C-alpha cells in the first residue's frame, strides 16, 4: 500500500516544541504518526522532549483514573517514535501492563537492539527482565526519586542507562502515591495477602 | 447482575474427562465458564487434566500458525479456571505474550497467592519475574525437556513448583522447534541482531 501524499504536516521542521504539541503526540495512535509527522520534526526532539512525552502519557493515565506511568520507544537512527503507552492496571484491569510493557506491546515485533526506551518511572523487576531479554540498546529513566534499583541490573546486562529526571513527572507520581497508596501497592506487588 | 438459572450444564459431575471435553474448555472464553460448567465438574480435574488444557491451548496456537505454548490458572480452593491463554507472538504481533502472560492478562486483577498456574513449557526469565512478583502460590510445569532452569529460581522465591510433563505437549513443542527454529528464537530472545 502506498502512503498518500500529504503536503502539509502539523508536526514539521518549524513546529514549536511545547507541552501542547508533545501532549498531542502522546495521545495520537503510534500508527498515525508516519502520516502526520515530518521526518525533520523527529530529529529536533531531545531526550528530555521524549521523556516529556512519556510523562504526558503518565498524565493521560492519571486523568483516566489509572496509575501515572508512561513510556516511549524510539528508533535510534531516525528518532521516530515506534511504540508508546501507559500503565493500564485500572483501565484494562490488566495486572502487569506497566508503561514499558504497554510501549513494547504497542511497538510489536521489532528489533529492539536498535531502539531506546524512555520510562517515566524506574522499571520494576518484570519490566527489567523484559528489557534485558528483548535486547534493548538504551533505557532512559525519568524518576529514580520515587523508586529505583534496577538501573544497575540493566547496566550489568549491557543496556546503556541514562537517568534524566522530569520534575513534573516526579511530582505527578508523588501526588498519585499520596492519593492512592493501595493502588500503587497493587501495581508493584499485586493483590496477594501473605507475601511482600 | 444475577446469573440466569441454567438447569442443565454440558460440563457436569458425570461428563467424561477426555480430550474432546478438555479441548472445548480450552477454547471457551474464561468469562463463559461460570455459566457452562457445574462446580462439581471442576473438583474432578486432576493436575494432569489442567496440564492437558494448557497443552490444548498450545495446540490451538499451533493450528493458528503461532508458537505452541499455553497456560491455565486455577483457584486453589474451588479448582475453577480463572484465567488461561496461549502465546500470541504471531497472532497479535505481540513481542512478549507468552502462555503465562496471556493467562495472567486474561485473569485480570486477582490475588494470585491463592492460585496455581499450569504452563505447558518451562517459564522464561520475564514470566519467572512476573510469577514471583505477582506472588503465585504454585506453578506446575509441563515441559522441562525442551527448556528449563527457572524452576529453582521460582522455588527460591517461595513458589511451590511441580514438574508434570505432558508427553503430547513435549512432542508438539519439539515438532514446532524443528519446523520453525527462527520463530522459536524470536519468541525467546526477540529479533535483536547483536546480542544473545
């Protein structure tokens, strides 16, 4: 199937990089981005910009009543977004769909050794095993103040790790933790009664 | 919502336990089982019967062109199936939906410390982390001849592990491995080029 010619794209070389623009990208389906975003746009986005998109996905989840954790995967060469998502424990009654698992599910069958994953929160044990097992090249972590510890494990397995905290993302997660401690616990440990 | 009264159920105290019956259970949506299966039926199923259902889910996936790995989760007290599924790498282009992740996604937000998971194949590192993290009480493994090693890890983390090989399940997985070695490799390690 040939892609239709689109003359003017909303996301171009001259589009300003602000939260309104990045939030729209966060909400658009990944499959739509190829048609709507010019190649030149992607090259302008810094790691901090992609982390903002991950945090704006966390914001989307928070507004839906869910856990505010988001993630974005980009192709290292073109900087295009190839997968993204957020936690859906509440929204899909999904017991382990964290930011990372959601983004990887969205990306589908890719060679992740050519990609970088941005996560708004330090990865849990499950997502750490998944990132190692799928051979991710690089992981950027947006909040090690609220949780952490698996950065070293990733690094030990050959994944390049960069900590790049997003202060609004850290504040949002801390707010969620204060408001919904039981939901946060379920997200990390499940509903089990007898273990920790 | 009150459950409608159903006088006669196909799966009852006198239903024979053969592959035709167990295969039908494997294919039915989990949410439908409460209406179609009598409580007395579940108590008659042995661990080997539940493993057969996991293998018949693997068979379903194989027939669909996918990786033949299935899993079933039961409530320990009632022996009812509360979740089940099979690998969907091919069917959903899903990079980590293994038997175990599929069954846990199907089960939703449960206290897994009261459940047993039956998997037709020894769990990978991702699924092992998930089983430990969600606090599973017991895991029954149907094939340690084709893969293995994480049984000890599960056991070290307080999960009761039982190996109960299903010879037809082992034969099906070996057939798949011979027929589709590249697909098997992708399922275990992803599509990455440069690492192992």
